[in-house]
């Protein structure tokens, strides 16, 4: 990418944190609406960016898994609405299921009974919102190189980051192993479907996962992971107080922003908590001295990618406050949802990475432990 260090040219110039910020901001925008047209537009935006920029690395295949997970969540939410009923009153009956009588201590819960179109539509909107959030997380998994993301973490979060990255790379490798074994069984004329095929594939996959875990633990131990420096006790206590207090402040500020009563104190408390948490992380980084080989930098394109996602989240939040009826269409009475113009235009800002970032910017596949060397003191 022009304007970035030449040493980074072989891996692509976009900081992996930019993809995560972009995806999380789109997920935040998805939580601000239940309009199926806006949610469908968000899914289209994430799908287009992923299709145009994901590579052939193992983690890039996780987007399809998250799509299936989102579909499963949507179907499950509809099934709950049909079987357990819905709190939304409705007059348009779709069908009537046999109702199972429940004991007195289960009042408020029913099994079966009348299924209304209003209740099913409300469950569809709610499930689609959760599915869109999951798909946005899947987009971040498919686009961001977890190895490069690991070496960008602060030193205080390094041990936790190693665990998270290993967990994120475990599922894609598991999927690759399963596909390879199923292809090998098909070539040998053996069944690869059904319960029998599943059982005969699951054991080699589990064995490979355990062998990979043992090899990973040995590699981490040989490279000095987990070594910490000697830090004075007052610094440790100050670090713990700042980090814990900052995280509590972030939680309190977020709660204030999400409630009508906390609109005045929510943002100041959130900013103060974030500042305290960052200060705690900076102090905590002194316990984990390590060097970074060719560190990723935030270039103009990375800032634009993260900024495009932030613009979508801010615009959707403001639209939800200014015109909640457009972003949360009612189901009583039954009305067709309309596509609000300005929120839809804001969602389209999420397409900027598709035109700003060259394809293949996630970089080649790399082992999580090959990207950062920890220097024990």
C-alpha cells in the first residue's frame, strides 16, 4: 500500500484492528434497528466486502460458518415464538397448536396455543438483528489476520491475546481438517455422510487437534511466553485499580448511554472509564517486555476503514434517537416496513473498504507464534 513501510508490502498494508473496528461498528449499527430492510442492507454490505477482500487463509472460511450460525439463530428464535408464544398481542391467527397445560408455578409460560402473524413478525425482526450482529463478527474473523492482530495488542493483554488468537484459529483449522478427511474418505470410496461418517471423521479430527495443542504449548514454552518482569508493588496496585475502575466506568457509561435516564452522565463516565482503563493497560504493559518484528502501523487507509464503520454506527445511533419509528417498525397493526433514506445512505458508507483497500490486504497465513518474539527480562 503506498505510504506505508516497505517492509510491510509483502503482507498488505491494512492494520488488522481496522477490520475489527469496522465490523464491530457495523454490528453496533445492527443493534440500533429492527428494520429488516436496513438489516438486510447491512448484511449485503458485509458480504460484499468479505467476498472482495478475503484471502485463501484458513480463517477466511469462517464467514460461511457465521452465516450458518446466524441462520440457525433466526430459525431458533422463530421456533421459540411459535412453540412458546409471544408477548406481542395479535389478531391475525396463522395456526393454532395444541396447548400443553403447565403447573401453576409456570404461569406466564405456555406451550402451544395460538400463533399470530404479529408475534412471528416480531420474532423475525428480533432474530434478524442478532443474526446480523453475528455475521458482522464473522466478517471481522474472515478479514483480519489473527496473527497480526496478536502482535498489535498491548503488553498487558498479551497472555489473554494469545489465548484468544489460539481459540480463533482453532475452529478454522478444525474445519480444514474435517474437509480434508472427508475428501480422503470419498476418494477411498468410504461414506463421509451420516452418523457413521461423522463418527469416523470426528476421531482423527480430535486427535489432530490434541496434537496441535501439544505442539503449540511446547512452542510457547520454548519461546519464553508468559515471562514477566519485576514490577514494584505500588505500580501493580495502581495498575489493578486503574484497569478495574476503568472497566467499571466503561460498563456504567455504556449502561447510561443505553438508558434514557443516563443520557447526561453516560458519555462523561464512559470517556473517563476508557481513559483509566487505557492508563492501566499502559502500566500493565511494563510487566511484559517484548519486542515487535515489523509492527503494523495505522496508515491512512486503515483510519478510513475504521472511520467508515464508526460513521455508520454514529449515524444509526442518531437516527434511532431522531426517528425511532423508522428504525423500529411496528407489528401492531401489521404494516410493511419502509426503507428510511438517510439511515440507508449511512449504511452504504460501510462499503468504502471495498474500494479503498486493495484485495488480499489481510496478508498470508502465518502461525500466531511466529509474529512476535517475547524477550524475558
